[in-house]
C-alpha cells in the first residue's frame, strides 16, 4: 500500500521539479517516502473507519477533481482582492482573528478545510480547538461581522468539504 502511494507523489514531484537529475530524483524519493510513511497511518485509519467501497471513493475523487478549478478560482479572486487592498491609498479594512466552526465528521476533512482556507490570500488558520471543533482564522477584513460571516471567511468552501466527506 505504501509503495503504491509513493509513485503518484514522486511523479508530481518530478513534474514540478522539471528535471530528472539524480539529486532531484533522490530528494523526491526521500521526501515523498517520508510523507507516505508519516501519513500512511492516518490515511489507513481513516479508510478503515469510513468503510467505503469503490463507488464512494470514486465519487469523492470526482468531487475533489471538480473542486480544484473552483478552489483555484477562489485563490485567484482572493489574490486580486488582496492586491486591490494593498494598492489602495487608504486603509479601510480591519484584520482580526475570527472563530469558524468546523462541523465535519472527520478530523481529516477539518484539516483539509483549514488548509484550503489558509491557501487563499487574506486568511490564515492559526489554531484549532478540538474540544469545541472550532478553527481560529486570521482574516483580512472583519468589518460587517454580523453578515454571512462563515461564508465570507471560508469563501464558500464548506459546501465542497461536505461533498468530499460524503
């Protein structure tokens, strides 16, 4: 199982590295191998607990593939918004740390959700309260806190995470 997981990771590593020098290949094997060893127990534990068959796994993979362009669009839009805010002559936004409820069945989904938020410019997940299942997120603009705040901070990614978790 672990050796099977190594090949896709190593392939991505080599494509991103853009060369097949021995040092690049060796570094890729070491780093990807370490990632597989470190995360194999977590993935195996999740797979055993979820008791999912091939159709459910295929459906999750399809949702993940559909989420990628949506996520990249959210990253691009957030980046443009951040550039606009940085170039404004006056500062009329208020950064702050906000609490966002996780609400997912698995800690893996919560971690993916937190990291997806962190990858969008203007947000950074800084802490997780396991007891209350709350994420603490540094967000670029907390004005209008009373509005649909969860949707604004998470960029609407909660719906996608729920689809991936099914």
